[in-house]
């Protein structure tokens, strides 16, 4: 079977599975799965840039996705003016002091060397920390004390939520630049540990700094780029679509909103995929693959390996940040406690490995296949357990145990899928072209 035929068969299978869910479960469920597949595909595309193009193992996906979610909050939520009046000036002064401290450290590192540079860095860091704390600590207390049950944070800019998508990419890219400057000189395994630790630090900050995004109290009721279902039902132009999309206005409005999100996410993914493909087949992409295959030889040819690694690390993280902002937009709320390595790091890596590292189409296909399997494994496991124990005594310990563990079949199934792919298709479902 040719490469193009294989792609058609695999994508046909994905479409058939989604249609089956729509027929036997619900159309809304199938559309929700497709939405999350598109968002996951954008994250997988970012990882594929880093790993497939440059061989960088980024285990901090959830941290960059969380920064995208933070951007959705900071951009779309209206400002809490009372909180700004209480502590906004102090937080702004602390931010200025922090930027000045970083600038002083960078300039001293450029102008000095040896022990004087180390001493200057320590002095600037200590003095800067003292100044930042002087302004920040009382300002945070003032902000968090203002109507803590309802607000207790500064809010955002009150702009359309779609503006947060590129902002999320910029925020993640900025964090990636800072992280990359520190960690990209490390060996692959140390880089993975460092990025995972930094992601945990990001999540810990978002959980505990309530003045920023209310911490674990969560920010709910974010604005949407599509109409609310209840508003749609009252629009005259929507009435002819009711019979086409569903039997009643509520169902039709829900399906229309999901389709609207689906189109928006598909457009973003298509744009990112187009640019990634152009980059892969450009001289820059060939240079990145040469660095991935033999960085010493590439360095001997005059290529700046460290600069190129930092560049691809920033670009890949930016895609993850955009996807994180899209996910928070879809959820309508920012929940720092929901970010965990299983969902936002392990699964994304499985998508890239199953699809084919280095292949952009493979990363997208792997996202659809893995996320569909992850979601449908639970109802499938429940159905299978009920079929097995049918007719067994209700008080049977084995029956009770099987029904209890059925929802956890997804973990077993995901491991099985990964093992089978690594055994029979080690290069992935759609391997990278040589």
C-alpha cells in the first residue's frame, strides 16, 4: 500500500469512528471529541517541531498549555477596578522593579566575566528581590482581601477572547525563551527533567497566586467567540437551521455552537500545519534535521546549534500556548488544578509517537486516534464489563470488582496501543519521509 493510500485509509477510519459515535451515542459527543482532537493536534504539532525536527525532549507541555489558559483569562476577563485601586500600583511597581533587576543582571553578564560577574549577579538578585517583595507583598494582600469570595484578583483587559490565542502563544514563547536559555545546554534526559520541573513550578504559581487568576478558586464565565445557545434560539436567521441541525431549538443551538468552535479550531490548526510543512521542506527545516541527526557535524559546518535549538523550542512552545488558550476558551473557565502531566504531557507525547515523530501529518492523525481512544475507552470498558458479568449473581465479588475497574480500562488500552505501535510500526502510523 502506498503512502497516500495508507493516509486515506487511516483518515477514513477516524471519520468512520466519529460517525459511529454520532450514530450510536450522540452527535454532540462526536463533535466534542473532534474539537478536543483539533486542540490536541496543535499541541502535538508543537511537540513534533521540538522533537521531530530538533530532537528536543520537552516534558513540560502542561506548563506552556497553562500559560495559554492564563492568557485567555488575562485578556478576556473585565478588570476588577476596586482591586486595581487597592493594589494595582504596588503590583505595577513590583513588575517594574523585576524587569529592572533582570535587565541589570543581563547587562552585567555581558560586561563582566569570572568572579566579578558572579558577585554582580548575586548583588542585583538580592537587592532586586528585596525591592520587589517590598512592593508586591502588601499589594497582593490588599487585592486578595477585596471580596475574596467573588473576585479577590485583578481581572483582565476585557477584550475579545480570541485575542488571547496569539497572546497565549506569545506568553508561552516568552517563557520558553527563558527556560531554553537555562536548560537547552543540558543532555536530553536532564532537559526532560528540567522542563517537567519548570512546568510544575508554573502550575504551583497559578494555583497559589490568587491575585493573578484566583488560584484554585478558578475563573469562570469567560467570554466566547461564538454566540450563546440561548441567544441563538431567539435569532430569526437561526430558525430555518433548527430542523436541519436537530429536532428542537436547544439541540440545534448546541450543535451549531460546537460546529462553530470546530471550524475556528480547524482554521487555526490548518494555518499552523501549513506553516510547519513549509518550514520542514525549507532550507531551515533541512538544517534543523541535520542538527538533530548529528549536532557535532552541524556545528563543524558553522551552524549555531544552540541558537537553532532555542528557536525551535520557542516556536513549538508557542503552538502549545495557543492550544492552551483555545482549550480554556472552549471550557469557558480557567482551572489551574485541572492541569496534570497525564493529560497535558504524557498523552501529547503518545500522540506524536503513535502518529510518527517528525511527520506533521502523523502528529495530527495520532492526536485524533489517541484522543478518540482515550475518550471512548471508558464507555467501551463499561459495556464490555456489563456484557461479561451479565447473569452473574449481584453479590459476586468478581462481578463487583470488574464493574469497578471498567472505567480504568483506558490506561491499560493506551499502554497496549503504544506497545503495539512501537512493536509493529516503530516509526509511527505515518512515518517521517526520509
